[in-house]
């Protein structure tokens, strides 16, 4: 009986893992702290260049 149970649980676990792969999570991709800091600095520099260009035009 133990052998049947072990086989059944093994196959069931494989089935669950295959099913889980089909349904991807809606969680956003992880962005590291360093990457967030780099993106923030990059957006600041683009904001500064936009502000400078509007000041020069006006």
C-alpha cells in the first residue's frame, strides 16, 4: 500500500507543478534596490533637461 501511495503522491505533485507553470502569477517582476535608484536618477536627469529646455524657450 505504501508503494502505491508514494507513486500516487509523486504523480500528483508533478501534475500540480505542471498546472502551476501554466498559470503565471500577476506579481510584478522584482526590481532590486540598486536598479530602482538608477532608474530614479535617470528620470531625474531627464526631468532636469526638460526643465532647462522649457526655461530656455520661455
